[in-house]
C-alpha cells in the first residue's frame, strides 16, 4: 500500500490547483495555499476557478472524501508547517517591457516557507524558471533553513489535458542533490511510477532546462511549419499536405505541425522570450538567436491573417463587419493570454473594422483583459451581418459549423480558415470564397 505524505502546494493557479487535486487523488494529505480567498472557496466547493475538462469532477472527488487522499485549503502559509513535501507552483510572468521572466513570486514563496515549515521537509519547485534559479534558492535555503532541502520538478501539463497530464505524465524529471530527495519524490509519485511513467534524475540546471527546452522545441516545430506555410504561399504549395507527408517520417512526427495562426497562451511565447533573455545573461545568446526567428515567424502569421481579411473586405476594413470565431489561445480552454485570435481581432479593429469576437468559454476573460473589443456569447449573433468570417480557434463547434447556416446569417461570403480545419469544398458549395494559411490553392 501507499504511505501517504503530508503535501503542501503553494499557489493555486492553473498548475497549482490541478497539482493539488491530483496529489490528493494519488492518496496524499494535501494542504493548498493561496492568497485569494475567493479562489479557495471555489476550490473547496469543488468548483474550478478556470475552465479545465475533468477538474471539477476531480475536485468534487477529493473534497468529498471519495479519493484516497484528502485536501484542505488555506490563506495562512503557517498551515503548511507540518508538511513533508511542499510544491511551489506560483507564476513567473514576463516582465513588463522586457523579455525576461519575473521570479519575484517564486523567491517570496521560498522565503515564507523557510520561515514556517518545521521540517525536515523537501521544498519542490514546479514553476518554470530561468536556469540557475534553483541553485540560488538552494543556497538561500542552506543559509536560512538547513532543515529544508530543495528539489526541482518541472511540470509539462497542457491546458485542456491538465488532469491526465498530471496523473499520467510522459515522464517525471527530478532535479535533486540527494538520494533522500529522490526517494521522497518517488514516494509522492509512487502510483504513476508503478504504472510505468519513466523517471529521469537530473541536477538542478538540467531539470530547469528540460522544461524550457521542451517548450522551445515545440514552439520551433510550430514556427517551422508556419515558415513552410509562408513558402507555400509564395510558391503555390499546400502546407497541410506537406505536413502530412513529412510527418510520416517518425523522426519528424505529425504532431505540432499544424500550420495556422501560430502559438499563444501563457507558456510558449513567454517561455521562449525568457529563455533568450537568460541565455543572454549567461553569455550564450548566440545559441538561441534562432528563437527570435521562431517568435517573429509566429507574430507574422497574425499579421498575415489581418492582410487576408482586409483583402477579403475588398482592400479596406472601413464599414466592414468581421466575425471572429475564437478568443481562447486554443480550444477546450478559457485562457486568452497572448491569444492569436485576440491579437488579430485587435489589429483588424485598429485598422477600422467592426469586429465581433465570440468564444464558447473565453469571452469573460477576454472582456476583462481587452474591454474595448466587442464580444458576443452567441455564435449566431457574431455571424449576423458579417462580411468576413475568421476562424481563429478550432473549437469543434466552429469546425462543424454548417456553411449554409452561416450563409443565412452573414452578409458577405468570405471565410478565412486560420487553423486549416474547415472543409473548403463545403464552404465553397455554400457560395463562400475560402482562404487558408499556407494553402493558396486550397
Ligand atoms: C504548452 C506545452 O504543450 C506544455 O507541455 C507546457 O507545459 C505548457 O505549454 P499549452 O500552452 O497548454 O501547453 O498549449 P499547447 O497545446 O502546447 O498549444 C500551444 C499553442 O500552440 C496553442 O496556441 C496552439 O493553438 C498552438 N499550436 C499547437 C499550433 O499552432 N500548431 C500545432 O500544431 C500545435
């Protein structure tokens, strides 16, 4: 049987809330700490403070005593004093006006834990941080709190799959400096490890870098195919067929080769920028100059969609209505951070278009962050009277839209497929001019 551990989780945002619930599901006695009382109340009542499939069900299980472990929530960091393992899951946002990540919250979390955790205990960093952060934190701990040890254990969860990615990840990366720390983390994750999840043991810098390198690779893969889309646009090819064909080579693989409006969200854009900034500090900036290209290819796709939309309007946005389908940075998420859809909508508006944005889950968040755009909760309302329809987030309900129904609502017959997911022939049959990215003849 499993020996449950007293596990603390600091910061109940996306990563922390999911991690805390999953630790209870794995059998541990969990205390989740955050400063936001409203968030804690929601979590304690089994409600997720953000849209994440499967999380409400899991929260209900772990808060109602159905799971093997238990979970409690607190705004008092002192309530973590008896924990044997504490995970730090606070954010590392991009600094205003800079590429670098802001590690203030991470720093503060470790400082307050050093003051309250009685120990002996293992403090585990999960936040995505610039390489070198863990060594610095370990040094601080050695001076301030010798009874506490540090481990770095990056997280690779994807929004929309956060629960399954946490309960059954592709791998565990344990950045540790002692056998005791490794053994403790193996106990935390005993169940998934028993089910075959591979474990990689690393030093601190490698553990930190695994996360950044993985995200840099994924961003590069997306920008690679989007660069091929640009070439296809110039040469008259079809990037979707190209992706299928090169993807059959399993050294390349078909995943993350979907050309379109590019990547957004709270991780990939910020992480590649922070990575470049950190490499610069380390004197290794040349190693990552290619990420600048990755970033600019990604941003150019957004501008390209605006150009296509203006063309579809006959050369000017003035007096034209654009229906933007999608606000979230990807489907099955309400996250609008650095969303290509929002930035395209904002650019078209700036150029004079009358833009209406809709999304099944993301409207409330978008409204909060970009209050000057116009939103519709209802898809039909967004489509009514539109001159151009822009598909920017591939929610299934948009992919499956009946073009004849859209034609009954829209004024124009122009559709732009920013994700290369619509059935071009069906839209044409309904009278639409169909444009996609990287497929000039599709
Ligand atoms: C990402 C990583 O996948 C995850 O491992 C890490 O822990 C956090 O960052 P996430 O931000 O949830 O996860 O989204 P992901 O599914 O990776 O998609 C990122 C962006 O790339 C989205 O905007 C998506 O639309 C875009 N994308 C993805 C493409 O444009 N093309 C693709 O082929 C794949």
